C-alpha cells in the first residue's frame, strides 16, 4: 500500500503514520502539511489510500511563513480537485473538529459527511480523532478493513 497523509498538525500526522506503519506496513508513506502540498502530491504521485485532514493551512508552515489562514474546507477542496482530474483515491477524513467553517458557512461534521458521501464516491468515511483517546484507531481500522490486510 502507498499511503498519503495530508495533515498540518505534526503530532496527529506522526500518530497516524506510526499507527498505519505498525498495523498495515505500507510500502511507502508520504506526509503533506498543507492543502497545496497535499494536492500536489495526490495529483503527481500514485497512492492507494489518503488520510485527509479537513481544516488546514493553504501552504506549508516554515520558520518565516505561517502557512496562511486556516482553510476550513481544505480537505473538501482536495477531494473536489481529485474528482475534477478523474483521480480515484480512496479517502478517509481524519478530523478533530465537530463543526467547520465560519458564520454563514458553518457546517456540522454530520452535514459534512452527508455532503462527502453524496459527491465523492472515493470517500470512505470519517474518523473523529482525539489526541487523548485511542478509539480513532478502531474507527480507522473499521474503514480500512475490507481494503487492506493487517500486517
């Protein structure tokens, strides 16, 4: 399995990667830290699975750059662009949030999931990640179980 993780939170990205390596032993894992680098990786390389954050910065953070404003629906934008380019990449959204957007564009996680299911056939489901609990691992395994064998 070739795995792409698009996640701007270093701790979360590291925990996702460690879990996937220990449980499924992907032959390669690429981690992208922003909407732009995640989209570029997904468009330029071939992957078997995408673990995708929903809210992240537009650009990578550096010592001199903060990555720009958080993009509340960055993950949805990546899915939209993949569909537009006719790239079929099974995707699991991994998020820490239950609400997305601001003011008039606010959406609950349930509403977002309903939209993703209806618009993106490669969307497999959502994992609600919590740094202080491990139940996200079981959620992730459940969504992956039919596609990739455990190590």
